[in-house]
C-alpha cells in the first residue's frame, strides 16, 4: 500500500464506488486487497478479512505465483487453469534444482545471456512468441530480467567493470515481422528467442484455404 500509481488507481476506484453507490461502506463490501500490511488495508476502508496475504519478501517482479498474480489470474481463467500454471512453475523449479547443468534450461539460458551480452558484445535480445496469447511475455521478461540484472554494482556495492544485463524486447509473431525484423535481418546482430506453439488455442480453417490460420502462422515461424 505504498506504490504511488497503484494507490492512485485504488483511490480512483474507491471514489467511484462510494459516489455511484452512495454508500461509505461500499469499499468494505466490494473491494479486496492483496497486501502484507493489514493496518493500511483497514485504514483504506477494506475489510482486513478480505485481504489475500503473501510473504513480505516477495518482490513485485517475482510475485506472479503469489496472491498478487494468482488472484487476477483465477478471476480471469478459473482456478483449475491456475493450478496447471502453478504446477508448471513447480515442475520448472524442480528441474532447475535437480537437472545437471548441461541439461538445465534456466542455467543454459542464463549462460547464453552472459555469453551473448558480455563476451560477444550483443546488448539486446528479442523475444518472439508466435502466439497472441503471449503478447505480454516480452514485457514480463523485461521486468524479471532487466530489473533484476539492471545493476551497476555487485552485491557488495563494488562498481562493475563491464555492462550488466541485456535489453529485452519483443512482439508476437507477424507483428514483429512487419516492424523490427528488418533490422534483425539486415541491420545488426540481435540474438532471438523464437517461441512456436504446437497446438492452437483457437484453430481456424477457412473453406478453400490450403492451410489453417495456425499452420500459416507456423510457416512464418519456421521461415
């Protein structure tokens, strides 16, 4: 309950509720909170019993698997889908802890980032999912990676003698093809992470067309 822009949005919703419903108790009845600070939750007008808690050491960029991320995901998609999401995260955690380094996906991706940015001197990485449902993946990776690695000093405060982290950017599929792919093809070297989808969420096959919409998209992906 301290982030300025988040609290401004919350106050905007509170004002709208109390104005439209003409009830000062509307906030306690219609708003919930995700917070570790029950005192400020109560002062804002939200019933502390309607608070979804999480550990106070969970940083914003790591909060997707906490109540911060799970509550809106569950409201949007239902908890059975969220359980599958959490199971996938759990499986990757176990893989990271147990797989040997030569087969460990997070380790290999981290080493590739260090190799590309520090040793080869490529400052950027393009994240290119061929799936509209992953349109926010690149911005999510921007926060996870660039906020975490965007430091000019080491853990003890010593200035780093080299550039740290990569510039992550990206767009879904053909959106990127019709914009910055030209630079990637002919302008400069930019390491890319291409993400293809085996099974479409909404496959469309129009009568008279040679391939489905998803097959057309995957043709662009492999090209």
